[in-house]
């Protein structure tokens, strides 16, 4: 595939002009030789033929042979039958210029000029001397300046070309870089269309778990791996493909085909996947890795290269979700998702201002009394077109763009005001708020909570923050310190999704928390799976031994609730009691409390 990255600023016009001038100069010199020489003239018929052949021939050796022939002929004629000095300054001045056209940037023209002058020297005498000196100066000066000029122009041209090439090449892997990719997309956008016979496809490749490789082996080894990977891509034996490194561990392959671009892309992708799986030999060890590939065709993007890039991005994300080391095509099923995710990303920043965010509350129920004594605030985005968007769809986006910071502040403020309102109505409900890792690491969470408590005048005992194990493990000491500070305000801290992320018991010992929340995944099958049951038992005992309250989440049936009650769990959340509901419905739940004893299930609990 011819890359536009190698395309030059079109030299055709310049070349045409040089050719015309060359033809004029050769004609003028030939005419002089044929008309001025008496005895020697017949030999000069071959002069223009050889000069033209030397100019148009691409083989350098033929060029040289023909040039030496014509030059020798010229010198021989000048020696055997010297012409008038005026001819020297009028027509022969063009001879060195002809050689500039044949060998641009070389010393040929100077050599030719000096040789002709040298041949004439013995023939000059008396009155001809001043005219010869004048002609010689003129002759040499023109040859030297013209040669110098073309030499520097050529050098400059080469430097510019090298610089252009460097600026389009990735310094580490030596494949084309993102800038080259953009340029090529622009040129494709100009030629692509429904009527175009050539079809294009884009492959986006991402090294699976490259961050981990970098973290565990170090950046230097990571670089070596990238270099070797790029080499494998460059060595692929396929036509019409271009390879680019777009960022860290992200590569793109642009390919084109006139017949079946889809089939061709699948072939290339499969080949790449296989080629990349064999071991990479790094400095001290070998390493194997896998990659994920997303593919999208330009036709599916309706010839819009922006949409094309977005499509291939989505396809790659899908490939990653599908468990890595896989190829995923962008197809029509993904179009709806693309539009939705694009809209979510674009409109998220306005969601707070437009009042589209809302908090739903899920009751936390005391297992002994079956009384609601708390609530977890769970965010919802009420989008005018897309309906209610659950947090799983936008919290991740908000975290990546750090928009979770203003959103998280809004959540804390709103939850405090709601808890205060319920308290004033005679329901002192402790409201739990989820705090994202980003808020912990990049926002002044202590200041935000202090302000929210002050503004709402809420009793700090009625606020609880939920942090996940993942947050704890990312910056343990920082989180431990922050929790210490937060608890001085009188609020409670819970560790969420406990058991999922394998948190260090050592940090758990240090962590000033009040509540352990057993993750839903353990509750799901605790009645049918002995191991899950034992894990639930262990977490409850561990929590109690450390003096914490233990909450179970995701309780959906009586059996699970009975088992939790038997194991001594303190409180639960789940669809069994209620889904998360808007504040007014929560109020109704409080007013009609389901103050009933724990039901005894028909089927005895396992264990
Ligand atoms: P989480 O903190 O683990 O919240 C519990 C999730 O489980 C909630 O989903 C809740 O609706 C759901 N759930 C509760 N009981 C049951 C049950 O019995 N069955 C089933 N199938 N699900 C149940 P939701 O509201 O979709 O929230 C998902 C996640 O989004 C939350 O997981 C939390 O990590 C995050 N999130 C929600 N609100 C916020 C927020 O305000 N800030 C931040 N940073 N994250 C939030
Ligand atoms: Ca939670
Ligand atoms: Ca949870």
C-alpha cells in the first residue's frame, strides 16, 4: 500500500521545466557544433542523441558512459578544430549547465568547464587573450555558481525530506506515528466513496495487560517488547498495508483491497494474532503475551474517517471485554452502542447543571429487627432521550475524565441534605454514599465532607462513606490517613465489595472503618455453594472479631436472609426488601415499615 507519508511535494512541474531548458540548451550547443565545425561537424550528429539518452536514462553507469562519450567528443573537436572564442562564451557556456541537469549536485559541470577552457588555452594567442580571459572568468563563474547552487539545494532538499520522514516516524519502534496516521486518513477521506473501487479497513491492536508488563518488568523491558512487536508487524508478508504506533501500546494497521477487504482484514488480523503469540526474548528473560484486535471498515462508517476511528475503538473495547486475545469486528449491533456511549460521554458534563442527576436510595435493614435503619445513595442519570441511565454506564466515563469529582461532591451534598430532611421528619436514617477512587486520590474529600455537613447541619453519625477494596489497594496509606481524618468528624466509613479485590489483612487491621460489606457475588450462591457459605461465615466472624458491623448486599430471597441471620450478620440490602427507589418512595417505605420477624424458609440452608 503506497503511503501518503512517502509522498513528496509534487516535483512533476519542476522536472518538466528542467527538461525543457535542457532540451533548449542541448539544441543550441548541437546547432553550434554542427554549423561552426567544418571537418568535424558530421561526428556531432551523435552529440544530441547521447545527451538526451544520458538525461533520460535511469541507469547511472549508462549515464556516465554516455556523458563521457559526449564530453570526449566535445573536447576532441575543440582540440582538433578550435572554434572562435566568441562561440566559447556564447554557446559553450550552456555545456556545463546541461551536465547539471544530468548529474544535479555533482562536480561534473565545473570539471567540464575547466576542461574546455584548458583545451582552448594552447590555441589562444595575441589579441585573443583578453577576450579569452573574459570568457574564461564568465564561463567558470557560471559553472561554479550553478554547481554550488544545485549542490546546496539538493542537500537542503535531502535534509527537509529526512526531517519530514523523522516527524512521521515513531522514535521507539521506527514504524509510522500518529501524525502519519492522521495524514493518511486525510488522504483516504479525499479518495474514498461509494464509487471508489478500493475499499479500506482499519485494525486497531492493543497489547493485553501491557501496563502490568511495564510495572513488573520495568519500562526498559516494556520498550524492548514494543520494539520487537513492531518488528513482527513490519515483517508481515502482506501487500497494501501500513503500520502505525498510535500511543503507548496501541498500534493501527490500515489496509486496502479491491476485491474483499473484509476477508483480507480477517486474514491479516488472524495472522497478526498468531505471529504475536510466540515468545519475546527480552534482556534477561523471555515473555509471551497476547493482543486484542478491533476491526472496522470505512464503508460501515459511511466514508467518514472520524466515525471510522470511533467504530474501530468500540470494536477493540469489545475485543478486550470478550476476554482479550481476540478479534472483534465492528458491526451494526455496535452502532447503537456507539451512538449511546458517544452521547453519554459528550453530555455528561452538563448533567449536573441541567439537573438530570438524581439519587435513589436502597434501604439497609437490621437483620435482628428487620427495621430499616439506613440507606445507600445510588446515583441515576435521568436523560431526556435515553431514559434512566444506571451508574455502571457513566461512572467509569466520569472517572476517566475526572468529572466524577464535581459529580461526587454533588452526591455528598445531596445525600446530606436528604438525610437531614428525613431526620427532621423523625427518621434518623444513616445515609451511605459511594466514593470513587478518583475522589479519594484527586479531591480534598475531607474538606468536601466537612462543608456538606456544615451546610446541611446533619448529625455526622447519619453519614457513612463507602470505599471499595480497590480504592484501598491503590494507595493504601493515603486512604488509611484520609479515613482517620474523616472519622474525627464523627462519620462512619464502610469497606464496600469486601472479598472481591483481595485486600491485605495488614491494611485492614490499620484501616479505621466501621462496616464491612460482603459483596453480592458471595451472597448469590451462599445457599447452594458450600465454599461461598464458608466465605460468608468467615467474613462475618472476621468483621465481628475486629469490632465491625457486617452488611450483606444483594439479598434476593428468604433462604439467603435466613442463612445470614443464622451466621449472625448485622444488616442486609437487596431486592428482597426493596430496590433502590426515589426519595419519596423511600419515605413511604419508612412509613409502612415491614416490621416482621425473619421468615423461616421451606428449604433448610446448606451447611
Ligand atoms: P455498589 O456500591 O456495589 O452498589 C450496589 C449495587 O447493587 C447497586 O447497583 C444496587 O442497585 C445493586 N443491588 C442492590 N441490591 C441488589 C439485589 O438484590 N440484586 C441485584 N441484582 N442488584 C442489587 P447500581 O445502583 O446500579 O450501582 C452500581 C454501582 O455504581 C455501585 O455498586 C457503585 O459502585 C456505583 N455507584 C452508584 N452510585 C454511585 C455514586 O454516587 N458514586 C460513585 N462513585 N459510584 C456509584
Ligand atoms: Ca456501595
Ligand atoms: Ca457493593
